[in-house]
C-alpha cells in the first residue's frame, strides 16, 4: 500500500460538495445537516447575492417558475423559494464547528459572506475558504480584506494555468493567496509536494469514487470534495482515522 504523504492541514478537510447531494436535495439545510451527521468535516456551496444584499446558497443562481427563469439577484430574500437557504440560516441552524468552502458565483458576494460569518462567529473566518476562478479577482480579494483571516483559494484546472505550476505557486504566494483548488485528475503527488513547498494548500474537487478518494488522501491533499459523503468518510477513516475524532 502506498504510504500517505503529509498534508499541510492535518487532518485534511472532508468537504461535502453542495451538502450530501448524493443523499438529499443539494444545497438545502437538510443536505448540509445530513453531511455533518455522515462525518463530513466541511461543507461546500456556491454563493449568490439577493437584490437586498443577502448571501444565499444555490448552484445555478436562477429561480425557475414554470418556463420562466430569473436570476437570484432579481429577488429580495423573502421572495425566494423556501428551499434556498441563506448563509446566515446555515450558521444559525448548524453552528460553526466545521470548515466552510464557498464558491463566489457572484463576485460581489465576498463582502456579505465575511460580514455574515464575522457577525455569527468571527473565529470561523479562519475555517472559511473563499474560492474564486479568476486569478486577478482572487488577488483583488486579498487586497480588499487585508488582514481579515478569511482564506482565499484559486479554483482552476491545470490546463488553464499560464506558465508553469511553479510560476503560479510563486504568484499566489507573492499575493498572499492561501492555496489552489484543482480537479482531482490534475493532481499528482509531485504536484501536491510542489505547492506545499511554497506553503500553499492543495485542495482537490470532484472526487467521487472510493479509489479516487483513497489516492487523493494518500498524495497529501489538504482537502477533498465529494458528493458521496458516505464513501468519503469511509475512505478517510481507513486512510487517516475517524474524521470526527
């Protein structure tokens, strides 16, 4: 059996992608609560802003009414369907004893996220990872938040990185970005070690099958994302130990 390489986050984070979406309707309070009960140590979602500036959790960012589709930004919070939870609802319902990974689908949502989390439990900012695909925007976010302890990741694919991975790692470090989030198929043990050498966290998304989860944990990733929380926690328990211990 391959020996597990060290991760910078020990133990690594087991993120439930959109909650336990393989077991319950995605991005609902039900799915998030179930994910934690199944052993996830982190929750992941996408964030949009309503017309009145409330951060809400949804993947597509649109509301369907028959054949009609309108963006969430066209609605006030109280006008949205009941299944769309706000970030504040999530924290008020489930507490703050977990990591949180949030994709900034609305570029303007970051400030509302930080304000909401700080209002509920400021210490959770250290366990909150804001994920942004655009390299310039993620750098702007660090400049905007200064010393705020919220964590920042660039989410991308290896093929989209201009230059070498080492050049990208150096750029992220110079701008005080905390790490990079790549698709599972992009990662190798050597690439994880490269980013770790720069002190950057290495996160891996879309890790669905048992062998993928075990391989990802063994190569030293600092966080894994999966729809299948039961598989993820089983692999985690075998490779690392009980995620909730």
